[in-house]
C-alpha cells in the first residue's frame, strides 16, 4: 500500500480543478493508496477558502476532503518539531511545507506538491520522496 502526503498547493489544485488536479484525484480514488495531509497544511487550505468564499464554504471543504478519503496527521512531538526546525533552517522552505515534507519522510511516503520553487533543489537528495503535480 502506497502512502502520499499532500501539500496544501496540491489540495488547492484538486479543489479548484487546476492543472495537476487529476494526479491528486487519482491518488484519492486509488484504494491501494493512503492520502494524508498534516493539519498545518490543511490550515493553509482552510484559510485560502475562508478568504475567498467565507467560513461556511471553508468548513464544507474540510468535510468534502474527509469524504474523499483524505486522512490527517496532527503530529507535534518534540522530535518531529526539531526535524521541522532543522529543515526550515537548512533548506529555507516555508514552515508549512516543512510540516508536510517531514511527515512524508517520517512515514516513508511521497510528498505531492506543485512547489518547484521550494523543492526542485531537494530532488538530488530526495529523488523518491518528492512528486510534482505539474
């Protein structure tokens, strides 16, 4: 069984029907794949929808994602936070991206993102850990 950790940009592409959404849709629909997002990354999705469409729609989006099989992680153990801090300092990634990427690495999952500006430079060190939706 494969596991994929979704970045906020991948989830937003899926919700908006943007390029790459089909990759996220296929992962969510595949019964042999578990899709997970860290709650910090889902917070990014929530406030993106909240800004554009209001609280009721933002809440519906979270329910919709759960209904589509997206699982969540709320990992906040100290050792996890230390890895996030180290990654943030070494690689200068966004803090939310660090949450998702460290989660993916801890559980041996692929990190699904569209953030080339953040992750292209990590491909040589993590070639199997990062997959771009576009």
